[in-house]
C-alpha cells in the first residue's frame, strides 16, 4: 500500500504507476458530476458542443454537495461522495471523451468502467462514504459552478482542492477492481454463512 | 403547546441529528476501528472517525446527504394544538434547510423538479402515534439515500419460518455490498404485511445500538444475524474487512397464516436521529443529545 500525492492535470504515466489498495491525495482541480451532469455532458459531446470546463487530466467527483452562499461566494459545506454505480452507464464514454484521469466516488464501479480505465488510463479512487467534512475541509475554493439549472446536488461544481483524500485506489488502470475482488470473496463466504446458520446451500 | 415551541424544537432536533451522531453509534464505530484487521478497512474507519470529529468541531452536517426527513410523533391524547404540528414541522424543515444548511433532497418524481427546501407532497413524512398524557415526543430521522436504495421487502414462504428470514437478511446484505456505506445498522422486521414489515424495520433503526430486544429469543436472533453478516467480508465501504454491520434490531407483528412478510431497512454509519419531549407547560427535554446546544 503506497501513498501518492498527485497534482492536476494528471498524466497517463502517473496513473499507470498506481495499483489497487494504494492511497492517493489530489491537489488541483476536481469537478463534481452526478447522473444528470453525466447525461448532459455526453449529450453535449454528441452534439459537438464544448463542456463549460475542459476535464482533461482532472478528477471527476461523484458528489452532490451541501453548499452555502456567502455574499457572491459559494462555500462547500459538506461534500462526501455519492454511490458511483449509478454512473456506470455513462462512465466509459465519459472517460473516453473527456480524458479524465481519476473518478472519485463510493461503492465502486463495474466491468465496463474497469475496462475503459485500463484502455484509456484512469483510476477509481474510493473516498469514504459520508466523510463529507473531511472532503469539504480539503476544498480550498469553489472556483465555479455550471449547470445550476439541474439543482445544486446535480450541478457541475468546480473545486480547487489540496490533498483531497484519502482515496483508496479501488480500480487501477491494469484491469484490477478491488470491489469485484471483495465481491468474489463474499460469494465464497456466503456458503460458510449458510452452513453456520443451518440453511440449505 | 405553542406551535412556535414545536417549530423551535424540531429545528433543534434537525440540527442535532445532522451534526452530532448519537453516542452509541460513535462508540460502536470506535470499537470497530480498534478491532478491524483489514488495512484498507481501517483507513475507512479512521476517515469516518476523523470526519465525525470535524463535523462536531465545525458544526457542519456529518454527511452531505442530509437525507429524507422523517418525523416520528408520539402525541399525548390530551396534548393541545396537535392539528398545527404538521405545519410547524414543515416550517422547521424549511428553516433548517436554509440555516444549517441541509441539502435540498425533495424532488417531484414526475417533473424531476427539486422543491429546494426539503418539503413536498408527504415530505417531511410524519408517523403519528397516540399515547397517554399531554406531552408530545418528537423524533427525527434524516435518512440517507444510499442506504435507502438497498432496503428490501420480501414475501417469504411461511413454511421456511425464521430460517427463511435469516437467509433473506444475509442475501440482502450481500446484494447491497458497498452501496449503503457500511458499516451499517440493520432494522429487520417480520409479519404484519408488506408495508407494516418495512415500517417496523425502519422504526427499529431508531433503537440505540447498546439496547437489545427484551425478548431473549429475539435478542439471540439479532446476535446471530449480526455475526453472520459480519462473516461476509464486505467490510467498511465494501473495500473488505470484518466490520460490515454495527448492530441488528429485530421487530415483528403477527402475520396472516398464508403470508410471511419480511423487511430489511439499512442505515448507513451516519445513523442520524434525535428526540425530544415537549411538555404541556412548554418545557422541553432533549432525549438523545443532552449535552449539545
């Protein structure tokens, strides 16, 4: 378990060094996107429209933050990750089209995303679900917000972060997926549990 | 009972719930951190404990998903102004959304429009119970979406009995995996009907972790299920480890001879709840967060 501190924009070379179970902290720019923002971003791409921010080398964060406005300035009050599996249907295209290097969320992602990460050079960093203040304290500045018409949880929030983490590398760019490994073990353990409970296998 | 007092108390309960986790939950998480053997699992529990401390220090919501707001109201039959309680709870919710702040989490399922203030048709939801006396006891649960998405109801086969229930719970936990932000708390209920089982299961999430079922047979079942689900190896945040569930609470209702309804309600580690009693003279006792103002 190695610890890495990465600065955005992150290169493919830096990403390829990382292995599952490593711990990563990110400094630079991360952008939130949930279901609706993923959907709209891919629609924009299809229509040849540019996104409000170039995501190349950046991290996309599955997060709907609690935000407050102090004067003209937005503040991220609480900003933990949301469940990433909902974005599984979009993420391979998202990585391919927008060249993000890190996807941050909780709960892990599936085979399609794992394959895209191996192909294009990206990782999935699991941020502890619910650790919203830990995340908010690493957000030094809200640089901007786009697509607020989607509602504050679904908008694109552009955060300037310092040592944002710990992110557990749960999918690396070599086809390894920690969540899927755990699931395999859980399936094996299931038989032992049934036996212990005296249930038919 | 002054509605202003009800509104103020509901606002305070929301604030207590979203910022300060109950002592029993914190204690269970600390114990889990001490006992977890998986390295990755331990980093997750460490982040959780650090986050709880930061939330208290900065008086900010412990999780950005400040949940769907559900009130449980135990109304004394002699309490006055009960017809105005609903509006007071709605007002408190609106104020809490703006002032704490809470994330606006109330969306019209047809237009997909977010009301922006955590209110909407049937939201905040209020469970009413009429009890003796003239006091009003209010409990708020702010229920996270990640753990809500894996709650399940099942109509099991009566012939399989409690064994069927055990299997149902184990399978639900395995299927949920990393999604409900483990370590979780489980509310399990059997009997009544599909809706009744889930209502009881969800309500069981309000029981403190250090409190066990007064029926020794059911307490044993809770312990057995807890041990079983922690053998899955799902671990904190689904990244592997031995802490998957912090506690299990089982409740039941009598069932129809042909039915065996069962429900499993999941709560995330950020198991937010707060209670208070408002007496008829307007005095207020905070029941879960005695040392927090």
